[in-house]
């Protein structure tokens, strides 16, 4: 083998290794299947089974292991989709961890929103807050409006928590499943019987600038079984911060 062939083979090997490393998070990271097991056991379309989870010491410890791994994860070699899947999982896993610490509680929200603004979580080596993780990383870096149906803030008005981890190879399908479910639910859109008025989730008001292109109505109508009329009068539901507790 010539020197040029040797160099070429080495470069091909390194490129293949990088691809494998990039996909390793979504496929083989030890905490991902364990997180999936917990979601499958406790997450439901109607909320999270906090009471049963809190009573299970082994599963509380398992979630601790998940967030400890998230805290130590190195994402520098991951591709864009792998990173997005990681950060969505990180946000939701830490929310569950913190909600379970407070449980039993009527709401995780406090008067000054310090639950979301305090630097109480660690993600990929960075001490941060839920707000910074959402605004400065997930929203700022990925320019993806569907993250607003993927992130779960442990509240009744949130879109339901996905019952499996986000994965790069399934992310598009997972986003669409959540988006379609949300905009076709009363939690996302309440269309009046005469179709003249619609009450939208406040998520669409708070984050309206994230829905670029055709805006919120185009995002909704692309996915609704019954599209909203162009002249529909829009208002917004009051956000319910009560814990998304599946009794």
C-alpha cells in the first residue's frame, strides 16, 4: 500500500468513526433505553404517574442515573439532529426529576418562576436553568418551531409528554405525531361550533415569532383535520400550571 493509499484509508476510517460516534447517542447510550423504559412505564397521554414513580425507589434511582448521564454527556461530536434529540430529552428528563423531588405538589411553578430560571440542572457539563436551556440552546440553535410540542413543563396545559425518548432517526416522525396531536386537541385549539372563533394554547402566543413563514395559523392548518378559517377570530386559553399528574 502506498503512502497516499495509507493516508486515504486512514481518513476514510476516521470519517466512518465520526459517523458512528455521531449516531452512538441515539442508538447505544446506556441512559437512553433506561429513560425509555421509565417513560413507557410512567408517561401517559393524560399525564405522568408521579405517585407510583415516587413510591418506587429503584425507578427514582434509575431516573437519577439518567440525569447524571445527561449532565456528563459530551455532545461535541454529535450531528445536528442528534444534538437536538439530546437536548429535548435532557429538558424533559430533568423536568421529571425536579417534579418528582417536589411531589406531592399542585404545581411545579412558584410565584417568581424560579423553578424555571434557577440554575438547578446540569446538561452536557454546563450548569444551567430550564429557561436558558430552552431559549439559549434549543430555540436559538435549532430554529425548529415543533420543539414547542416536544418540551414538557410538567403542567396541564403542556402538550403531552412523549412516551419514548427522542431519537435522531425518528425525530421527524416524533415531531409530526406530537404536532398533529396537539393542534387537533382541545388543549391546543378550541374551535367554536360555528367556526368563527378559536381559542389557541398560549404557547402559540408566547412563541409566535418562532413560527416563521406562514405563522401560527399555517402551522396549525397544515396539521388539523378541520382547518381554521382565514377570518377566524383568535384568542388564547389561560395557561393551566397545575401539575400534569395522572391520577
